[in-house]
C-alpha cells in the first residue's frame, strides 16, 4: 500500500483540496514538470521515439521534426494565458480571444474556439498547466535540481510534493 505522508503526519487538511484553489498551481505544475524529472532530456526523446511513436503509428524517423515543433509551440503557451486574462477580465469578447489564439498561439479557428470554451468553464485554472510547470521548474532548479544533478532534482521534487507549500513558496 502506498504511504501518504500527509495522513501519516496527520495533516488531514492537505489530503484533499478544492479543485479551484491555489494548490492546483502546484498540483498541475508538478504533474507537468514531473515528466521532465522522470524522463529528462534525451531519455524522454528516446522513450517516446522508440516506444510510443510506433504504438501511436508515428514514424520514429520524424521524431526530430516533432520535437522541433513541440519546442516552438511551447514558446507560444503564454499567449493562451493572455487570451484567458483579457477574456475573463472583460476586455475581449469570445471572438477577440479566438482571433488572438489563432494569431499568437497558432491555433486553428476551431481549436481556438474550443479553448475559449475551456477558459469559460475553468476560468483562471488554465494558467496552472504552463505557469505552474515553469514555477515548479524554477523552484527546483534554483535549489540545484537541474538535469545534470538527477538525485538532487528528485529529492527536491519529492520534498515539494510531501510538504505543504503555497504557490508563493515557489517564488522564494
């Protein structure tokens, strides 16, 4: 049975949290960054190329092209946060948000409209994925948990997940 440090330490208030809470920034951010912790750099590329690409029916020889596109796309993630901010603050209507996502996030019009519906439903939660990931990454790397120090990286990551933290802790 998996141990739960929060229960073990009788921190019951940290065992469950409301979905729309500040803890979601850490939860989603650590989930996304955890991929890089578990499979850093070329390990992830090799695993995805050699195992997942064939399962998905993708040509493994095109993996370099895929990662080049993924890296470029990741640089556009903040455009989605700006669309959400302006739309939710009432500065833009849905059409303006869709146009922004098409122009600056390079979404298709259909995908942009779908994203605006997601923003309408989940509101500011949408920043948890990319901003949360960057904040968790920065928190861990500032403490020496870089790719070239996997043991320390895992240790800091584990501490982040097993001790109570608030998003503002990630800025320290």
